[in-house]
C-alpha cells in the first residue's frame, strides 16, 4: 500500500532582498531534480521574508527531506505547520514550482496565524500558483 503525505512548513529567510529572486530560481531548479528522484512534488513561495513550502510524497521521503532542509543556510526557524495523509497530489506535475512573485493575503494570514489547517495551506498555495504572473 502506497501512502502519501502532504506537509507544509514555514521558515524565516536569511537571504538579502536583492538575492531572493536568484535564490528562488536555484532552489526550484535543484529541488525539481532531487524531488523527482525521490518521488516528492510540491510548491514553494517566499512572502514577506518567509518561505512557505508544500511538499508531497511518502512519509519517509518527507522526513528525510525535512532533515536535509535543516542544513540549508538560506533559511532558519523551520516549523512544520501542517502534515497529513492525502489521497492524491495537489502538485503532481511539479518536482518543485514557485510563483514568479508571491503576494497572497490568504497566505499572509495563514503565516500570521501559524495555522495547522492543511487544506487551507494547500488552497492558498494552489491559488497563488494559478494567478497569472
């Protein structure tokens, strides 16, 4: 039986504002390759100095990925906001994707509230990616 989890975490960016765009391109490029190899899909946003990442994959793959993320010096204060079992992926086509520019009121509220509502996070990330660049 294949189990599939979805996990959302937030972390504080350590990047200088001038370095954010290039770092996001690099993160998405590298993550897309590594995540595809490990059966992980997801979406990443950087809003108001906070990374928000929604990840999908096997529980073990997500646990290992989260361990690796703690060694990434581009961010700090990593906090898992929500995690749960899902029946199907919300971001099946992407090893990793990110909007060109993240500004979403719902996402800001979820960050401020430190919400544990996985459905709300998934909806906000999906809406952000659906907006035209």
